[in-house]
C-alpha cells in the first residue's frame, strides 16, 4: 500500500503519558510539553526520545553562541581601534626619538666645539641651552605619547584575548560562529536552537560512503545512558533502554507487513471458524441421530430377545421353509441382476443425451431438469435449460444479493446476505471496529 497515514498516540492536555500506559516501543507525543515519548521494554515506564522542546533548547544554545560572537566581534573592533591609536602613538614616539637623536648629534657637535675652544663654549652654551629647550619639548611630547600608549595598552589588556579567556557577562554574537575543538559544553538550564534540522557527522566528505553510526544520547547519572541511534550496518534507526541492547524502530514497511499478516491470519481464522462451526452443527446433528438410533436399537434388541424364543421354537419349521425361500431368492436375485443391467443401460443413454444437448446448445433437456424448487428467492419452475432466479441465498451457496458497493470488501453475515464495506481512500487500511465490523480507516494511536 502507498501513502498510508499512521497517527501515533497524542495529547493536548497531558505533559507526558502515565507510566505503563504505553506498550514497549509505542510512540506518543504531547503538545503540552512538546516532547516525543516511547514505551519502555518492560511496559512500565515512558522514555523521552525527542520533540520540539529539545529543538527549542538547541535554538537557545545557538542564540547564546551568536550573542557571544557579537561580543567577541565588538571586542575585536575595539582592540583594532586601540591598535590604530597605539600605532599612531608609536609614530609620535618615533618622531620624538628622531628629534632627540638629532639633538644628540647637535649636542655632540657642541661638545666638540666646546673642547676646541673655550671662547666658543659660551656661544655653544647658548646654542646648547636652546637645544635643551627643544629636547625638553621632545621629552614632554614623548611622555604624552607614553601616557596615550599606556592607556591603549591597559584598555586592550582588559579585552577578551584571541587565545582564550573568560566572559563574565552576557554575550551577543552577530554573524556566524565557528567553534573548533573536541568538546563543546553548554552549562545552561534552557537550550534554545532556531534551526529545525540538526545535522550530525557533518564533517564527512560528500563522496565518502557512510561508516559511522550517529544519534542522540541521554546521560542518566548512575544509570546507563540511553539514546536514539542510526545504525549504518543495517541502515535502520535503533534505540536502547538499557545502554547496551539496541532495538530497531519499525518502519512503514514493517507496520504494513504486520497489518497485512494480521489481516491474512484474521481471514484464515474466520474461515476456520466457519468450517468448525459447520462441523460442530453436523456433529451435534449426528449425536441426535445416534442417540435416537440407540433408543431404536435398544427397543429392537428387546423385541429380538422376545422373538428369539419364538424363533428358536419355530426353527425347525423355519429351516424347512428355508429351502423354499432360498430357491425363491435365487430366482429374485437373477431378476434383480437383469433389472440392474437394464437400469445401467438406460441411465447411460440419458446421461449421454443430456451431455450432448448441453455441449451443443448450452441447455439442459427438460426431461432431466423439471419441477419446482423452494427456499431460493426468485426461483420458480426451472424450465428446459433456463434458470429463472436472480438471487441465490447464502444457505444454497449464493450471496443473497445482486449488487455490491464499488471497491468494497465482502464479509460474512451468518445465514443472511453477504455484506460489503464502504470503499476506502488513499492512505487508509482495512481495520476492525469495536463491534467487529470491518472498515477502512487511518491507523490512529488515539490519545492519553
């Protein structure tokens, strides 16, 4: 069958099905808690295996990561601005150094001149004093650049380092966030994720055949972890309730095959019941006949026992008469043989004539099919080769009706006319209602 609709058990009023209300591996969904449940192997508990609730949790993690990226990006922008400011301060300091170096050259020249002549010293002193003023100004400028550079250093030092660190406040990341490492741990009570599909094993290349299992695992403290796992070896979804044994989740094909097998078994069982019921009726009738025959036989035995005395007394006379009767028997037996041969010849001739008539004309001679038949609706006198009835009742091998619903399925009605279901629509399967009447409907798990 194709496009079969299967509705699992569901509820818009209860947050979770009660323990023991789900059979092993039976699915249920709560629109109150937005969680998907499955019945445990022992049928006593319900296990949470997924649902929109967990997707919302993952969306929250994504939003948190996105916020963190925004904070990091802002910190990067600020650090980059500080880098520009520091670089500008470095230019100022470098210019001051160049000026100081030039002044050093002048001062060294002045020192040489002072060494050369005392007379020139006074003039050099004046020149040196002027150079001192310039040097002092350069020092002041350098000191201001140092203050700016030190402030930029302190500002940059308080930002989140690219090598790692701790963020104590809320973080908003605008843009994509890529996290590289072996473990990503979200220590939160609520996890919300905006994406509606979670892709696992995303690092496998497109052209490489799959070889690794993938799924979701639930950590349960002191108890064994449980989970939902895709098994690549069998290409099936599996789940575990004890952390070691994995059970395959039934597919539409599995359910369809089960329904088909159950329907076939129902038909066979129903047919066997009909046969057994008929056998029971016949055995019961045989019992009544046997019981009646026993009474007759018992009465006959009493009569025979009474007659035995008389027969024994008359044995002599009967024995004499036996010779006469035996002779008569021989004569009657010869006549019987002659009559039986004549009957066989006549019977064979009639059968040959009837068969030849049927083969040639498709009708049965009136000599062999005549009379009135009762118990069949619409049947009166059967004429030569003509069947006048149009409805044959069930006890006589018929259907009891002359029309059926298009695309319906026939089912028994005791001795009454056969009944027929309504025609199904795409996605429906043949089921049995609470009254036992077959009908087409969707597979529905009900509510909780």
